[in-house]
C-alpha cells in the first residue's frame, strides 16, 4: 500500500516548527514508510531563501550515507539483530513446506486445520506445528487474496505468536502478518481476539483477512457498535474475533454488570486467551491515560452549574486564575477564591456539604469539544472523531453545558471502570504490532513484560528526509503552509494537511479559499464527517488537497492515484441511488463538487457501462413493479452488502447465483457483478495516475508545541526576526533539531509519568476488581450448589465477625462480651431463630462455654451442653459434607489468635453458624417455593448487593485518589496512602456486602415481600 506523498501536520503553539515525516505515532499511521527522527539538518542555522536548494539535498544525501553506515554497524551489534537472525530458521522451515503445501487441493488444504487440531489433542504443542501452519496460511492467502507472505512477514507472525510486539514500518503489511499468529493460536479452540482502533478497520480486516481463515475452516466473528447482545455472543464464540479496543473493554465491563447468565456475551469463565493489538502503542500508550468508564445518573443539583458559569465570567485570567497548559487545567488564585466566595455567598468553595468548586479542566470549543443540536460532544484528541455517547465525569460536562448556555443533563456516577493497561493484562498471552513502538520499549517491558522486536523491511527505505523548519509567528507559519500547498497543487501533487483541532483546519481552509484552491476538509463537524471515507479514499489522487484533523485511526487506506475499491463503490452509488430511492442525503456538502471537478474523470469500459445500465434498469423495475421503497441509508446499505458479497464470492459463483435467481430479479448479485467489473477499470485508472504522482517526489511538514512545557524559544524568535524581515521564511539547522529533541524527551517523560501514576494507582483497584468480578461471574455461571455455598460462607463469615468482635481466646469466657455478642447475633437473624434461641441468656451461654472447655470432647454435632440444638436441617450427604467442610475450614484458618480458649472460640463459631444456616434452610423449605425460584432469589440478592457496594466503592476510591495527593505536603507517599486506605475501604466493603446480603435474605424468607423490593438495597 502507498500513501499521499505530501503531508502537513500542524499544531497550535506560539513557537512553530515544520518537520519531515517522523516516527511519531500521530503522523505515521497513513505513511508508507516512517522516517527517523534524526532528519538530516544543516550544520549551521541558515535562512531558506528558496525551496530546498540542490546543496541542501546533496548535504542531506551525504549525511544519510554516513548515518546508514553507522546504523548498519549498530544493528549488527544489537540484540534485535540476533533475535531476527534466529527467526530466519523458522522462515527456512516454512519455505521448505511451501512446495508441499502448494500441491494440495483446496479441500486438502482446508483439511489441514482438522489435522492440526487432532495433533494438538494428541499431545503436540503449537511450536511443533508452527512452520507447517504458517505455510498453510501463506498458501491460503495466495489463493484467496492473491498475496503471498514475504519472509519478513513470516518473522512478524512469529514475533506475534511469541507474545511480543512487532514493529513494522507502515505499508509493510501488518494486517496480513496477523493472519499467521491468529490462525495458529485459534487452533486451540480457546478464541483469538484481533483488536483494532476503530470499527472500520475491524470490519475491513474481518472481511478481508477473514477470507483466509474461513477458507481454512475457522469461524470468524466481528464486533461492531450497535450490535445486539445475541449478535455479540455469537461473534465472541467464533475461533477468531475482530473488534476494536473500545467495544472490547465495554463488553467486559457490561458483562460484569449483567444481572443473569443469559446477558453475558463473552466466553466465560475464560473470556481472554490471546490478543493481537493493532497500533498497540496508540491503544496502550496514547489512550492509556483515559480509563474506560460506564456511568449511571447521579442525583446532583443541576441549578448550581448556571450560577457557577456566571461567576466564572467575572474571573480574569492572570488575576483570579491561572491556566496550566501542560495538563489543561486552571488554578484559582487567592483573589479568585475570595471573589468567588463573595459572589456565591459561601465561606468555603470546597465544603463537602455545600461544594461549589472542583478542579476543572480547561476545555475549548472546537478543540476539545463541539456543540451540535444543543449538545456538547467530545472530540477524541487522538482520532479527531466525535464521541457522541461519551461524557466527562465529576460535573465537568455539566459545567461546559452551563458555559455554552445549553440544557444541563443529569450528572453521572461511575458504576464500572477499567484502564486499557488493566484490561489487556487479563490476557495470558498478548502481542501487538505497530510502526512506532521501539521508542516506548522500556514502558512496554515495565508495564506488560512485552519486548519490542524490529522486523526488517522487505525492501530498503530510499526516502530522503528534509530538514526541520521553524517560524517566528503563527501568521507566518500558516501563510507558508498556504504557499507550499499552492505550489504542490500547481504540480498536481496530492497533499494531506494534518492539524490538531477543528479551529486550525478551518483557518487553513479559509486561506486556501482566498486563493481559489479546491480542497476537502475532514474534521469533527457533521457536514465534513459525512463523507469521511470518500474524502480519504480520494486523498491520493492527482490534484487532491485534503485538510484533516488528526488522522490516527481514520482507517481508510490512502493509495497514490486513489483507492480503487472506494472509487468503484462511489460509481455504483452514483449510478444506482437515484433509482433505488427518492430520498436525498440530508447533509451539507462543502467544496466537494469543486474538488471533484479538478480531478481527472475515471474512464469506465464498455462492458462496465453495459452492466451499469442493466443494473439501473433492474433497480428501477424492482422499485416500481414490486412497490419496494428504500430510504437513502437503506439503499446505501444494500449496495454495501452487495459489495461485500463480491468480496466473499468469486466470479463464477456470482454468475451461477444470478442464473439461479433470474426469474426473481437478483438485484444484489447483479450489483456485486457490476462492482467487480467497475473495480477492474478503477484499478487501471488508479495505477496509471499513481505512477504519475510518484514521479513528483514527496515533501512533508510537521510542527511541535513548546509553550506547554515552558521551553525558552525567545532567542530563536529574535534570531529569525534579525536574519530576515519576512515572517513567512523558515529557519532550519542543528539548533532547531536540538530544541525539538529536548521537547520530545520532556513531553515523553511528562506523559509517561501520568501513565505510570495511573497504572500504579489502578493496580490497587485491579486486584480488588478481579476479586469482585471473579466472584460475580462465579455466582452467575455457577450451579445451584455453588450458589448455596456462597450463602453459607457469607453466613459463617458474618457469625465470625460477631464472635471475633466480642471474644478473646487468651481470656476466660467470663471476660468476653457475651451479652453484646447475643444481641448482635439476634439482630442479624431476627425472627428466623424462633423461640428456642430467644431463651438463651448471657449466664446460660457462659455456663455452657465453661463446661465445654472442661470436656475432652463434644457430641457428634459439636453442640453445646444445656443450649438448644440447631434445627435438624443438615440431612443428606451434601449438607452434611458442607457442614463438615465448614468445620474443617474453621479449624484450619488463622483468623483465631492462639490462646488457651482457641478451641472454645472455634466451637462457638461453628455452633452459631450451624444455628443460623439451619434456621435459614428450615424457613426456606417452609416457604413452599421450588429450588429454581429460591436460587433465582439468592443469585439476585448476591449480585445486586455486590453491584451496589462496588459502585459506592468506586466513587470512594476515585475521591481517595484525588485526596491523597494533598498528603504529600505532609511528606507522606500518596501511592502508599492510597494503598493503605484503599485496602481498608475494600475490607469494609466486603464485610458490608456479607451483612446486607445475609440480612436481606433472612428478611425476605422470614417475612415474605415482593421480590422487586430486594433490589432497593
């Protein structure tokens, strides 16, 4: 795959840089081969009076050759070199199988999967069949996709299978590489997840690479936004499932909020086996700072937000508050606090009982969010996409709504959360692939224990990188960019301009409009986003100018000369939509037609024209004679399904299907056949136009932001203004490179610190989350017997807490708080105990304890003398064995302190536990309900109580994470304080869960009420 040769990436600092393509994640996702950061700079700062003189290119070429020699020597002495060399032994083994596998028929090749599974069941391991399995996948890809894995791609597949990160330059075929490891690990039958960064890529890969897996006999699933629970369950049960990181995370969280087993969609009890994460640095590093949250509505006073917004308008920046750009936050000064408190008539903005102030992030319209249809919609900083269902928590979203004068939606409270780091740590085996992971290798090793292996390119990189350029003012930078775009447009070169905000993309668009330069804009606004796929597909065509916000994760391939598949689909839609539907697309089209006129028209062959005419007549006839009417979206969806059909069936199969359905007007298969014909014409056109574009070379610019990290760039600005009076003229040189490198190091350290802190704090919650979620799944997926055991364990634990709180094994029972013990026990059990236990007094219990301590043994049921025996409910082998197991657990645990009366304490625990459990079993039996209904009630109470307290615990832990930072002023470690208090919170939560669960069940069966009341905990 190839990409647009000209990319401009623009940020928003007060000091500006323009740079050639770097290995930065945000700029290489759509590049053919990312360059190294060490672009060839001049040895001294010089003003560029003309565009890249020949001397500059010669100097850059010489330096590149010297750098290549140094790089070759360093590669030879690196560990990565020897690791890759070792993988070539596997490549040799795969190549040895190639001729043998190639002779197999399609049926024999498909049967290889069953053979591999049989060998695994007989004791072989994946390593024994790896080479042959890779050879089978290579042959299947050659037959179904027309693509044969290169040797370096075999290495990439082996790296993924070994649970490492494969760093492969963009365009080297990472998508094809993933089929090797995915197929091999799917043979175990435990499921493989291929995780991408968005829905489009997941769907594309499932359809494209899925053809290889389906040909080999494996099932392929796809998880997409908007799918039902049943569809998700079916797709997760497949051998290989394609999904994106967000859907995967939320499915895991939703499964742990499910109220019954039928709502689960993942493969429980082992939902995670092996994952291949595409753009792994983007998912685990870039997005690692933002945890996944599921929120519920909280009862907050919405009237406060408009009032607070009005007060905020009175505050003046620099006097009442300061802005910290580095972390997008604002800090009130003493003057600001006094003014706010006076305006709000309160003595303390941070009063817990009457809170008015929180630490708010500094959000700007058209940068962090946009306003659409009266709603504040968040813009994803990494992808530039609008995230309609996402909302900021802790009142931030409501504050922004108040600032914009919109209707304030209900506040939210977190009911489930997890970070991407914690999510992917759940996989026993994890791998990833990207073009830019080596710079983050230390972080991957520290947090995930995953090494990064650089996979060599199939062909040598021949691109020359040009020097970094600096500008003194924003106006100068944008004017220079406009000039460069115009210069490249006159040559016919496609240009992709990357910006970091909606605001900047529209500013540059206005400059180009003044010069009458046709272009396309792609940002979060709906009028542009509606044609996202079409715009990106056209971005590689001659004369195409595309201005876009951050392109990371856009997903559509940018190919020089245009994307033939997307162009062919556009031709089909243009020819058929008017016949399929009368409904027009209700979206404002901006500059699209103007840009289209500049590009050369695609010449469709006579056979394609004939098929288009035939399909149009069929569509017209079906619409009129059969009375079928489609909406615009339904018509587009039908065309999309027909295109998918053309990818999953070969030409002969389509022609046979059309013949079989000829009497029923087979519109879908006919569209698919027409698409294949048009696609051939588009491929020829794009190939010819792409060759012309390649001859024009490439030129890429990027700037960096210094203001956030307080870099002193004033001296460079003064130097530029002294050397030249023209602010449009850039500077380049070693000094610029050093400043940029220093900034990158500083920024990486800062963001690594944020991620490290988030992971360290989340590790505390991760242990607690795993305990709660494992318990929850055990309750939902376990049988009735396991549910009963949970109830009995809870009851015994409640009894133990009461006993331990009132006895001391080192002292005689006369010194125990027996009266308090009886009172607490009766409070918990309520009416359930009956009259027999109500007659037990403190004196009677003391006498019985003293007697049993003097006895050498007790009766078979471990009862106390002169005290009522528990109801005879432990009948049957199961209940008797359950009672015995509890007694063995009591004797073997280390909860009771060693002392003279330790055995007496254990007997008291067993006696009270038996009495409570036996009374519970009796009253349940007397209720007359069958076992199925009883277990449903027990599971409902267990799960609902657990969810209720876990939700409150998450709120408390989030508050704690903010509060412990203040303790650093007292020379205490915030992380250690968080661990200590978090552990204390968790223990208290578990104790409360047990007590409320037992109390709710005892109350339900002792005084029957409507089952729904159990949920009002």
